[in-house]
C-alpha cells in the first residue's frame, strides 16, 4: 500500500482502514505466537502499513488546522 493511494482516501475511510489493519495485525500476532503464521514477514508489513495510515491521518489533521 502506497502513501499516495492513502492520501486520496477520505478521513472516515482512513480510520476504517486503520481499524482493519490493527485487527489483522492482532490476529497475525496471535497466529505467530501459536506457531500457525506461515508468512512471518507479514507482521512487519502490517506494522508499516499501520504507520503509513496513521501518518496520512496526522497530515490531514494538521492541514485542517
């Protein structure tokens, strides 16, 4: 997921995407701890995607001030 793709989304869509990614990250962490996660690199990818979404949300918040 690219930041340029995220910047075109509305605030509500970004908040929902953040929730979805956080839920997916939690589920991946649970699977990793039980040994069921096959692609462990997915944890890092999800963490970076969450950071990208939060960064774009912060940028949009700052722009409206």
